[in-house]
C-alpha cells in the first residue's frame, strides 16, 4: 500500500548507479554532520569540568556607594511589602526580589551548574538555611563579606548567633530570620498532641504530616527516641528514619510536605503536623484553633542566612541590603509581617513601642525558658554518612 | 401487561437502548467538571494563600489578572518560547512531511521510525536524557535556549504526522493541472500546494504551540533558573497558587477554543476547494496523528 | 533527471528535521546511557562501566517500578472502558452534536496540565461536596480521598482519557456502517455484532489509544506529586527526586533507561500481539 503517485512520476526510472550515488551522498552528509558533532562533544568530554572558584579569599571589593540593580533570591512569604521600596528609596538601588527558593536541595540542584562555572544567574544575594550555606561555602560557591561594609551586622547580630558552627567567623552567612520547628496542631481536633511521639498515636492515623526536610523531621523524631541530636550517630539517624518509614507505610503519616502542610491544616486534611513557628501565626488568622506547640522533647532551631554567591553582579548593593535589614527599625517592619525569630538585637525594643503584642509573642521573641529543650539543627557527620542518610530518607519520601 | 409492570420494563428498555449514549454523556461531563471548577474558583476570594475552599465571590482577581509580576514574566516566557518553537518546528516538520510523502528514497523507513519514536517515549525519559546531554557537554547555562531546543525537538514529530496526514489526502491532479499549464515546480508549490495544505500546517502549528506552552516535565528538567508558566504553577503550589492563575488559564482556554473553532471552519472551506474526501475528519490533528493509516 | 532531483530535494527537505532529531533526541539517549554507567563522582571524560548502578537502582526502587506499571495499567484499562462507549456514541449516535462533543473531549487539553490536576485537589479535598456525597454513600470513610492510590489513578485516568477517546473515535468513524447492518441482517444481536464486527474493525484505534495512554502514564509524576502520598509515588517521582533534589545523576539515568527499556519491551509485545501497523503509520498511505 505505498503511494504510487501520478503516471508521470512513475514513468521516470533511475539507473541503479545513479541511485547508489545519491544514496551514498546522502549518507555521507549525515555521517559528516554526526562526526562533526561528536568531535565537538568529544573535545568537551576530554577535559574535566571547569574547576570551581574556591571560596576562601573570595572577598567582596567595596565600592564607595551602592548603586545599580540588586537581584535577591529568597523563600516565599519572607518579607513584608514595604521594605523593598523603602530600601530602594534609601539607597537608590533598584531591587528585583524573586521568591524562588522552595527547598534547599532543589535550589542547589538548580544553581549548581551556574555556580560551578562562577556564575549566579544574575543574583547578588541568596537566602539558604545554615547547613546549605556551609555546604555552598565548602564547594566554593560563596563570597566572604567585607566587614567594613556591614557595620550594623557586626554590631546588632544576636549574641547567641555569633559563633555558629557552620560559620564561626561570620564571614559569609548573615542570618535573615531564625525559626523553630515543632508541632502545629488543631487544638479542637487533636487536643492531646503535646509531644513528637504523640504524632505516632494511631488515634490520628492518616491525619499526621511531617516535613520533607531531612534536618527538621528526623532530629525531632530522634528527640522522641531520647537521642541527644547534637551528638547523634549515623545509627541514630537511621533508626529514626526506620521509625518514620514504619509510620508512612502503615498510613499513619498522610504526606511529607514542604510549605503546603498549611493547606492541609486549614482544610482539615491534617490535624497535627511538624511545622514551622512562623506559619502558625498566619494559620491562626485563618482558623483560631490552630496553634504552634512547643514539643515537650524540645524543638529544632535553625536560621536562614543571606549569602553572596560567586559571580554576583552587585555585591556592594548586597552588602548594603544586609546592613539595611540589620537596623532594628527596618528589621521591626519585616518582623511585624514575617513572624519568625529575629536575629537582630534591639528589634524587640522597637516593636514594644509600636506593636507590643508582637514584641511579647513567645514565638517571635522566645525567652530562653521557652526554648530550653531545643537543639540547633544538626547535620549528618561525614559526606558519606550524609549520602547514606539522604538515600534512606528519600526512599521513605518516595514510598 | 398492566401499566405499572411495563413502566419499569419500558424504562429499563430505554436505558439499554441508550446506555452507550448515557455513558458517553456522563464521561463528557466528567471531563468538563474540573474545567468548571477552575472557572468557578477564579472568582474565589480566599482568605489565606491557598485557593482550595470556596470562601466568597469576587471579581478582583479578574480585574487584576496581570497584577503579579512573576506570573506575568513566566507567562511571557512561555509565550515567547512557544511562538519560536512553533515557527521553527512547523517549518522543519512540514519539510520533513513533504519529503516523506512525496518522494521515494532509501532510508524512508528509518526516517519514519525516527519520527515516531519521540512520540512513544515518556516525557521523563526525554527530559532526563536531554539533561544528561547538557550536563556532559559541560554545563552550558540551562535556560531559555536549552528549553527552546527541547521544545522544538518534541514538536517536530507531531508536526510531521499532522502535515503528512493532510498531504496524503491531497489530490495530486491539481498539481498536475498546474504543471500542464506551464507552472514551474516551485510556482506550483507556492500557488497551488501550499495554500491547500495550509489548514493542515496551521493545525500542526496550533498543536505545536499547545504542546510547548503546556510542557512541564521536559521543561522542569532543562530550564535551569528560567521559569515558564507551568513551572511557575508547580513552584507556586507549595506556597499557594494565586487566583490569577485560574483566570489566566481560563483566558488561554477561551483563546484556544476560539482558535480551534476558527480553524475548523477554515478547514471545511479549504476541503471543499481541494476535493479532499469529505468524510475524513481532520479537524482533530491528534486523531489522525495517532491512527496514521489505520 | 527528475527522479534524481526528487531524491536530492527529498534529502534536502529531510535534513534539518533529521539533524535536529538525531542530535537532540538520539544523541542524548546515548549520553543518558553513558551517564547511567558513571560513578557518583561523575567522571564525564572517562567511560566507566559501572553496571552496579543498574542493580542498585532496580533493587532500591523496584516497588515504585511495579507500582507505576500497576497504576498506569489500571488507568489504561479504566480509560478504555470509559472511552470506548464515548467514542462509539460520538461516532454513531451523536449526529449534529458530533463536533461539539469532540470539542468537549479535547477541551481539557486547553487548560494547563498542572492546573487541571490541581483542580482535582480542590474537588477531592476533605470538605468538598464530592467527598461529602461519597462519605454519605459510605464509599469513603474519614473523608480521606487525597493522598491515596485511587486518587492518583483517577488523576491519570482523567488526564489521559482524551488520548484514548480520539484514536478509537477515528477508527470507528472510518467504519463502514453497512458491515454492521449486514451483521444484523444475518440475525446477529447487538452484542454479537459488537464483538465480532465492530470491535475487531476498530482494533487499530484501540491499540493506538492504549499505547498513547499507557506509555506516558507510566512515566507520569505530576499526578502522584499532587494527588498521592508517600506510599503512592511512581518511578517518575523517584527519577525527578534523584535528578533535581539529590543530584544522584547516574542512578537517575539508570532508572530512566530501565523505564524506557521496559516500556519498549511491553510495547513491542503488545504490537506483535495486536498488529503492527497501528503505531508506525506506514509511509504515504493514500487510501
């Protein structure tokens, strides 16, 4: 059933020699194209990928005054609406603020090809969680600050954040906000949930959710097991992951979520979840029965940090931004909206005058008694352990 | 038979007679329900960030459809990408279709195979293989250009199949008539062939545009930091899809429906002119592309 | 001479498309294979034969593989059962409404894939009327419909139904109704007519529709992402996580390759069983 065409076409015959000639020409052309291409790729493959610029000694060169454009990558709902316009007015820098960080790992995966080549895709400032900041620094993807350009930071950084394990000298990571990971419960439907272990109570089967962030969920479950998370061994991590796996397989845990546990809490799909302190304030506005509960075993403390990537087009403006937000007055404006834990000393005093209920909110300015059982967010020890633990955890997430 | 006994049996009989039609209508309703939901929720006024429960009616999101800069950028990127990919893949695909239908040559079977294989490959495999390709080539900046390359690649197959089906039903006598009247092959092509297959080319172009603007999987792997409309939605799902997304989706929907209707009417007119057999339903390009010569 | 010019012009017309497909489809598949054999330190410039990636991947993720095939198989079957009556109705019983119905079938394509899947999250959420009705009918308890396997399969069915309807419709539409009349004249009842005349004649459409549904459904991950829970993830989710989250490229590449290989085998068996012309439209078939 092949097309026969019109008689005029059918009547033209080709000699076999000519046919062979044309065929070989066609193939030669294709082969040539393929050869050229493979040769081009081949040369690319022979060399190892470009060496990443080392982080040590990458220092920002300070110019006289910030100017130009500033592109910032941050997590969603992490800033109020006024700060960016105010900053632009104060400094004359034009800011492009994008909220494209949804998960540390996904962000790194996305940025890695750029950062490995010394580029940042236009960004001069990024906000990532502490362990990711350390990882990026070790990979050589970050620049170090010029202390002279950020006096407010040097002056006002909260004392308990000064000597952080992931950046002891505070050379490359400036906390944007801190936060607590704990329990978010619907007090009407799950009144007895006070500990992480309560999340495994079969009474709440299918209505419990946990975060898909390894370093939030697993340490909390380790706390339920009585482990000192800041000195946890690989075996401790894996044991906790096993426990989570059992709960997932039995249907106890409905889902592993990112930010979207807030939907499920709002519409009743879930009644008790592992969540973040900042979200609880927003959720209460939707439904007064939802609140953040400090687990009896304690919470996990973490910070999201501002970092300057290699290849940043305007590091001066980035540092100006850091300096700007470390002014307690400006920080108070952010804090009133964001409702996480402020890293800037003096913010509470400013807010006491203007919005005292925020200043006295335990979740936003936690007194030491509130966080007495809390631990700093831990990370697995060596890269090999990290890989193994990651694999085990992701195997649970992926069912 | 008393009236009460025959009424249920009559009803049952009617049901059996029309069972197929009833099932058909139910399935169509099932297909349309989510679209209706999208439409209704574009008028929703959610109190929080998430648009999953009905709260109240408002027109504010429709009034402010283009009020979210990130969304607009993503939409504009998608449209640019789709336009470029459509134009390039339609040209390349039409050329291929002409070659395959009109000429006998060695390697025709292989070429056919080459065209069909991408349509039979899961998108995730295509996306991941392209990513591997770009990674091994030494990390070129993934972005608009890599997306464009990917989109053209998967559109070509569909364009070829659609245009080819259109060419198959084409009456060669018209071209012969033109040749008999002294027209050169190029003129014949330009003045006779091309206008008559234009509806098919246009249909293929529309298909390519739809595929490109809706592509998620392949784009997700190869976009780097560029954000297309589907990628924006995926990212937004975590933190709350704004209602404006629903509005834009309905706008796209409306535009596409109008375009489909217009093309159908146009094709009907062209069919009459080209004496293509009228029982060939060609306004659904996907149909013909999949069945081929079945 | 004309024939030579014909051949050259054929190759000329073919070249750009063939070039693009070879460079950006065939070659990447080669690189995918190569990456799948690499070690985790990613030595792109040396050809490793690290077959262990395959055995690791298969042993770690076999549940997800099996689950993907089960879900997509179920979804394909359900699609077939729903699509055939619809296609039949449109082809033979719709009359004037044919075009409108076809438009309705294709309409879901006009909304972005993601949005229509997300709208199912709305429809199936615990406080929606749909779930309340189902609870009333005791089909569902505890209001839990999302993050379950049925939700994922339902999503797959919805998203791929048009792919099944259209080919079946196309082949039914080309059917000569006189054949069905003839069967009736020969005293066949409706069921016999259907099974002995209609169904075999529409087989190419059924084959095409089945393949068009099954193949993409197996690699799907959007439905599982939005509608599924941790126990419902498909192999597509795993591949995506490995690439875009864990950055274990060799494992991800190995999984992709295995997925493609399995699908190819299934398709080949199916075609051999059902007839080979359905998928590969034979060249230039004028009817």
